[in-house]
């Protein structure tokens, strides 16, 4: 056997092993999502699982799609573009930090931009969506812990910024997204998630034009059940589903 085919055999065994782990993870996560939904007085189908696919190969993402995963989210525009044509049909979203000069690559390619963190960015999405003749659904990212290291609207600015962004043509606000600070205490984490749910309900109740609050995207591998219990309608799960990024990059 040549060295090359040895390599390939090892790789295919490794891939098969990762597929098996993915299948177990996917089933377990779906079960837990369903249970958390019921605990929060909702139905399993009220919660959307989004696979956070940064660093995950298109082959493994496709295996997840084959298992039933319907939504994926990428963090980097270049990585999304690189994988795009290799992916089986699925709903693709953008969840990462977005520079205005990269917006052009996302318009018409993703169904939702979750990480809109400034009016300036929303204006660029608006401009390019109008040019393309499309309406781009977006979420407003909230910096719920007011962390200097994170982007997003500050809670106290949220109301006026919802109004400014909703006034822009070519886009529609479909909800809110947040990544709370790392918390030692579960109670503290619940407080961040619950306060996000309050903003979500409050903005929804205003029934403003061009604001269609039906997605509250919060919760990741470490805290998705807590997020659901506190009101999340969408969880974004990466490592718990696909395996550790450090080992497999
Ligand atoms: C990576 C990422 C996730 C998933 O993180 P895990 O801890 O691996 O589940 C969710 N949301 C965003 C914005 C991410 O960048």
C-alpha cells in the first residue's frame, strides 16, 4: 500500500468515527432541546437548532444535514464562500462579526444575518439589499453584558436603534441575538438570558412596522438548555454537535 492510500484510509476511518459521534450528539441534543422546550411551556418544534459550523468540513456538515439538521451558521464570510457550493441544500445563516465591506458577499446567499451590531452595518445591508432587489432578514445583536470585548447594541440604546434600523428599506428585523458573558453562577447566566427575553417580548409587543420579533437566538454548547428555559427560540450549537474545534481544526 502506498503512503498516500494509507493516509486516505486513516482519514476515512477518522471521518467515519466523527460521523458516529455526530449522530449520537445530534440525537442527544435534539432530545434535550425537546425536554427544555416542554419545561418552558413550549413545543419541541418551537425551538430551532442551528449548527454553528466554523472550522467544520463540508463533508461533516453534509452528514449532519443528512441526519436532519436544517440550519447552519457560519462566522466568517470567506469560510462560508469556500464551503458554499459543497454543501447540501440547507438554510444558511451568518452569525459572526461582520465588516461592512464583506456584506456584499452575504446578500442573497444567507437567509438571515444574526450579528447586526450597529446602525452603520444595517445601513450597508439596507443599501446592498435594495440594489439587489431583496429584503434581508436580520437579528440585532445585543451586548447584554456590556462587555468591551463584544460587539452589539447596548441594552439602553436598543429601543432607539430598533426604530432607526426598522426605518431602513431592504431589510427586516426578525429578532434578537446575544452571547452573554461567561458566568460562574447559573443564576447570573439565567439573569442575562431572562433580560434578553424581556427585551424580546417588549419589542414584540410594540408591533412596529418592519419588526417581526419571532427569533430570540441565544444559547450555545455550554448553556443551550438554560437559554431555552429562559425563552430562547433558537440555539446555536457548535462543539457539542460536531466535536471540539481545537482537536479537529
Ligand atoms: C462558535 C459559535 C457558536 C457555537 O459555539 P459552541 O460553544 O461551540 O457551541 C455559537 N454562536 C456563535 C456566534 C459562535 O461564533
